[in-house]
C-alpha cells in the first residue's frame, strides 16, 4: 500500500479552531508523568566495590595509554637524537602533557561531566540537550522532564548561563553547528578505533627484531595482521568473559614498565629527573626550532587513549577510574618514560625500539610476551569505545540501525556490534598492510586524538556554563589553558597530514557523511510526520466506527509522534473498508538520557470516548536501552492497557483508596502511596477534559501507575471491557509500520538529490528494521508505504 505526496519545508496554514479543539482532545502527557520520580535510585557502590572496579578498569580503560611507551620516542625522533638534551625536553613535555591533559583535564574534570556514568562526545551532547533545546529533531515534551534520570537546570533570567542558553536556542544554525561538532568528534573516535590496534600490535610485534630473533618487516606486518584478525574475531564473546584476564595482564604490564623505569634511572642517569622543571620545554623549542615543533606529533602519542578513557567510562564508576589512574597508571607511566630517557642518554642511537632496548636482557622475552598481550588489550579499549559511540549515535538518530548484541547479562553497557566490528577489522588491516611502519600510523593517530580533544574542550565549556553554573573565571581558565595546549599539538600534527595524518581525516569524513545524511533524513521524516498528521477532531467526527467496519483484533500503529494521528493511519482507513476493534498508537521515543528506568518506561492514555477503544502508548528509551531486542515488549504493552482499564473502572466507580490498594497488593507500598496522591490531586483539575488519561509503567517486578479520570460515566463495565480486550488480543494483533520513502524534489540542489535519492535510500535499504528489535512476527506485520518529496 503506497501513496505519494509532496511537501516543502513550510507547512500550510491550518484552521485554528480545529487545532485548538485537537489540543483539548489529545493533550500532552505532562500530567501523567509529573509524579513518577519516586522509585528509581542510582546504586551507591561500597569502597570494596570501587576498588574492585578500579582494578578491572586497568584492563578495559587504560590499555591504550599504557602501551604508548612502545612507540613514543621513535615517533618523536624518527631521524635519531642529535642532542641528548632534546631527550630531557621531550620528557618534560610528556610529563606535563600527561599531567595537564590526562590527569587534570580528563580524569578529574571531564569525567565529572559524565551523563549518569556514560562518557563520550554523544554523552556530553545528551547532557547539554537537557539544559538547552539544541536537538535538531524537535520531539521534546514536558513529560520527558519528569523522568528520574532527566536532570535539567533552572537559570536566573539575567545570568550568564541563561543568556548562553538563549543564544544557543536562538537560531537553527547554532544547533546544527553543535551537532556537526559532536559528529566530528565521534567520527574521530571511530578513526582512532582503527588506528590504535594497528600501531599497538605492530609496535609490540616489532620487538622481535630487538631481541635475538630477526625477522623481515613484511613478516612482522603479517604476524600483526594475524593477531588483529584474532582480536576482532574474539569481540563477539564480549569483554565480560575475559575482563578478569585483561586486568591482571595490564596490571602486570604497568608494574613491569614502572620497575624497568626505576632500574634504568638508577643504572644509567638519575639526573633525568631534572625534566620535572618546565624550563626544559622552553629550551627544547629554542634549540630545535621548527624541528622541535614538528616533533610534538610524536609527543602527542603519549596521551593517546585519553579520549578512549572517557568514551569507556560507561563500564565503571568515575571514582574507580580516578583511583586506578592516580595510584597505578600515572606514576608507572612517568617512571617508564623517565627510565627510557635515562637509557637513551647513554645510548641515543637506540631510539628505534627504545623500550625493548632498555629492558634488562634477563627478562627480555617475558616482558615481550606481556607487551604483546598488553597491546592486544590496548586495542580492546578503543574498539569498545567505538562500540559505545556508535550505540549512542544510533539512539540519537545519527547512525543507521545496526544489530547491537549485549554480551553480558550483568553489565548492560558491554556490547558488541558485528557490522562495525568487521568494518573496523578490514580498515585496520588495510592501514597496517598499507603503511607497514609505526611513524605514519602514529601521525594518523595523533591527528584523530587531538581533534577529539578539541571537540571535548568546546563541549565542556558549554557544560561548565549551562550544567555546572561555574564562575566565568573558571570557565575562561579551563578553556584558554586547554585550547593553548591542544592548539600547539594541532599546529604540529597538521604539518604531518601528508605523512599519514590524512588517514583519519578520510575515515572520519566517510563516517561523517553517513552519520550526517542519516540524521538529516531522520529529521526530515519526523518533520513530514508532524506536517502531515491528522487532526484528532477529524478522527472523532467519524464516530465510534471511524466510518468503517470494526473487525475483531488489535491494531498497533507505530509512529514517531507523541500526539496526533500519523498520516499512515488516515491513509489506511481511507483506502480500506475495515479497521480493528481496538487501535493503539505506539510511539517509540528515544530521550537524551542514558536510560529510562523500567518502571517509568510507558506512558499510556485513552484517546477519545471509551466506545472508540483507542489508546496511545509512548514507550520511552535512553541511549543505553534502545536497540536491545525486547521479546516481552508486546506483553508489557498489553499488561499496561489491561491494568489501565481496571484502575480506570475503580476510580470512575468512586472506589476508595483502599480498593485501589487491594488491587495493587503486590505493589511496592511507596509506589502505591505516590499513585494515590497523584489520583486525588489530579481528579478535580481534569474533570472537564474530553479524554480520560492514565499512565502505566511496567517492570518485571512491579508496576507504577498514575492516572487521571473525568466525570463521564463508563460506557461499559470493567469486566466487559477487559473481556473484550482479551478476546481481541486472542483474535490477533497486527503491527502497522510506516515505510516512508523520501525523494528529493525536481528543483532540489544536486547535493540534496545525491544525499536523499542515493545515499540515504541506500542506507535505509541495508539498515536493520525496527520490527526486528521488538520481535514483531513477520506474519503480523503490515507495512504502509508512502512517498514524500522534500
């Protein structure tokens, strides 16, 4: 079934009186949701659990940072060391880069800006969008703000935060600019997920040539590729099953590099500790000039993994990551770099493979094995970060729907995305085989990392203003210091664009085009639904039969609208002579929050008089919840409607609170009390409304119910309606999904035609269907086709 329509960016004017009546009939669900913040509480972890998480985080979060000593000095001095004092200057740069960027900025400031434990650029974007209306898809509703997990701020009218908020919301271009910024940062994280495994594994395998064995470069590349294939093939088992293996390996790695560093400092040159003075940074640049400036690209590699640290934040509490970094990671890294410099002060010609040369001969091969294993673990950190970023992009409508596999029953954040995994593997192998050396891959990795850091700086500036309400002097200090340090690094890596730095730019550009066009298409589809929705007043004017034959059964009409009737429904009833006896409009809505508690998932209300037998259900999800297959979705939906009918009948019949409590005797007492208060306080204020409204929230253990009733008399008894609903469900359930096809208008620009008619159409064709996620049987699915010209 298909239809064709042409729509522009502006809607036609509609009759005001019709839409005023429509708003009265089909009101928002703010009343239904305003009393829900009563059952969900975040867990507080014990000290023992925090320390346990801190140990586990070593294997998941810090692998990338920990393996940087394998290749930093080789990439900093690819042509050798001419003056040993340059080593002191480079070490001083590494010390202060780790201190200012990784320790102070990320571990203690940026990690604090997590969105209820979620990290990454999309998490920052989600956090910002709750404090300012910057989302480009305008599906915000006041009922969303009543969620337990939906935190937002109230500003004083003349405050700097309020002025910033108005400035951001004032023009659509600014909203798009923030979106583009977020997409660029996310694409660079994906690019880093390709480059880090390549350089880490290749550097570790290259250690063979430093030992007794000698192999050609091509063989080393081949061995690295085999390891990479093994690494990506193991992703489907998830980090949960090997997490306890990863942590001891990385912990042993940090102890080894810290111990080797102490050994080298004591044996070769303890005077390298003078690098703690920042004056050596000034002397380094004065002595090296342009060459010293260019070498910043190599120094930059000492802080790669910092951006993955934040993206992987969803796996562990921020406090555990802070403890692990300050107690283990930070001191061991400083000792490792200092020890390598102490060794190179006496052996400057060994800058290639400096780490392996500095290992005492008696423990060389054990350390080599640990280094190779740690390199594999380091790759896991960036791959996991890529999966997290892609899932967040999926939920916010910025990535085509792909299969997301949850690999752990205990930890919901541990996921595996097969399509992305194999794409990463192919690109990673291509980079490894194409470059064959660490220098060019290092240049590429540095470019990706510094761009992510700059994006994080801009987003953090807005968060400090809008979310934290920080004093302007602190915001200015943070922003200026971050931009100065990261600007220096950016000016250096830009010079190496032709030496491998172009790789992440090309990869990021490809992913950016996919993500931006998909989001553009998603926004246009929502805009079309809003512009073509049917007035509820028109639906009610058709009468209880809707002008059709009402056949037994239940029809679930899926829509992106939380109010109004989608055009696919009007198209259906105007082309077919019959409709189901019960109709439920189901809105699947993703909110800019990390999760929606199960007990707050559903908002349900009745549409029109009872004899119309029409309901609306808004199923709300956070970006942690969406794209996880829910086999019980249909059951939860019907349980909500059945419970609604029973409670509505009790209240319309004038039943006492004790009658409702007896119905909910298995409910949590706190939930019941809050529910009854909501009932009593809302009956008077809504007695004149035309529609009865109710909110049902389900969980496997209990249901939280809040409802509003009018004074109209029931058309039938509770038993009759429940029996009717059950019999209709037993007859059969049909799922109506809109299959909207968008095409560019003939007078559209060439770029728009390419984006809509080819790229977006191709992505829609290969992406995963929504029906799969909610386990909709194929025989119960009815696609309603529509063609729109935009």
